[in-house]
C-alpha cells in the first residue's frame, strides 16, 4: 500500500545548512525538499524548468535583473537555461522543488553587475 509523506516531519529532522532530498518521483520529474539556512550557488539547468513552492519561511530567488521573494505558500517556475541563485531570507526556508529527474546543474558566476547579498 502506498503511504503519505509527512513533509513537516522530514523538514524538522536532521536537515541543516543546505539539504536537498528527493521525496518522490512523478513520471520523469523529481519532487525535492530543500531546507536552506545558507545561500545556494549561482547556477542554471539547461534541460529543465525548476519550480519552487515555499512551505516554511521566505525564499529569495536571485536573477540577473533582480530578486523575487517567495512567501510560505507561493510558487514560481524558473525556465530552463535561466541563471539563478536561491537563498533564505528568513533564518531558514523549506521548499518543495520540482525538476526533471537527473536534470543537469551548471554552476556559473554571479552576474557582473550583481550587488545583492
């Protein structure tokens, strides 16, 4: 029999600093839980969109031309190939992330004009 996944229990476990775990797979996509206390590096996914759903705290997604802050319950999709960086605005953020299984992650430099945190 299939069983539900308790997102709150997973998030309140031993996940610290930056943790990213696959919770489940749906067709050719994975659903991750990310617990963030520190920023992630600048990167892009050349072959996959990436969708973020905040379930705790506030998450900033930085782009070449500015940032978007997502509050608890808000969702945003970053198109494939778009450089971005995620970081918690609050002491910690917990997010569900959906992307293609085995999506490539390409680390890149911050935009040359970037002045943000």
